């Protein structure tokens, strides 16, 4: 279960990669713009502003996110990306911080490219920090005897869940696309106590929370918090630096 409110606690910081991704899309007047994994819809609105003449198609596999997007005025639909196929007039597809949850996403990208019209743009962004201390410590704690059985099957994602920019560049190039691929590490200054824990609670820790009861979730967080503070020490002013690596690829279909 996704918590739109928790996700939006850091709306500005979480939105930076989206804006950097979309800025590289060069289509002047697309007929249909698709946001796969629209979340609460706050970023989807910017697509409507950029391309006001386009049909805007938005979807997410979380009922909670779809409800939040609809409350924000986006006509979002409940759709899993595994079941999505582009319509004939789809000229721009954006998938932001979604495909890391989908082991089959490389095959999906190939499928989408083959179905998109010539000149269409496909823009994707995924986290590149799955091997960062924040995620390694989470997985290490989850593997302890106290938690291993309860968290068996939880999608905690290791570093192999996503590729490096050159790998995505090769994937799209082999399909005949023109491609722009890169990575960025944002030095994010988080505020408040347990800052990194609160940050990953909205995303990476979601499968843990879903698998545990309230008491277990509280205990897991209590054990993880000091582990994170040791690696990401709070500054004297109460802020914490958190490196946030993201991987981007923007492909134009031949």
C-alpha cells in the first residue's frame, strides 16, 4: 500500500528527477502524452501544462495513488504497467520511478518501443541507489533471524533491479532508437530527526511496512534508525545529507 501523504512530504525533492527527465523530451506537439506510474498526480499536472493540446493519459497500480491523483484533478486509471500497451496516437511516454519495481521492465521497454509510432519519445527514470547504505542496511536487517521469515517474499530489490545508463542506452540503441542516457546524484539536505529513515519510509520501506503488523513495523523502524544515523550522521543544525543517485534514459523511436 502506498501512502500519498507520506510520498508528498518530500514533493519538491522527489520531483527534481522528473523535471530533469521531462526537460530532455523534444516532441513539440504530441497527440497523446502518457504518465505511467502517475502517483498522486502532482507531477502529471506539469505534463498537461507543457502540452495543453495533447490527450493526457495517466495511470498507477496503487488504488491509493489513483484516488489522490483524481482528487488533484487528474483522470487517472488503475493500471499495472505490465498490462499497459500504447495506443496508436501515443507520442510521449513518461515512466518516472516505476520500473525498479518491475523485474520484467527491460522486456517491457522493448515491447513498448516496438508498438510506438515513429518519432515517439519514451522517457524513463529509476533510482540508482539500490546499493547505497540506506538500502543495504534495510536488506541486512530484513535478513536477520527475527525478520527473515516475516519478510520472505517482500520486494526489497537489490542493485540488480535496475541497470546503469550505458545498459539502457545499449538496449534502446539496439532497437534503432536515438537515445540520451545519463545519471545524476542529488546531494539532498533532509531535515528533522531520523531524516533518512523518514525518506525511505515513503518508498523503499513500503514492502516492509506492508508485510508487518503495527508492532513489528514500529520495532523494525526502531532497529533501523540508529543504523542509518551512523552512516548518515545528522549535522549540528539538525539536517542530514543524503546522496540520491538516479538513472535516466530518453529514447526517440525510429
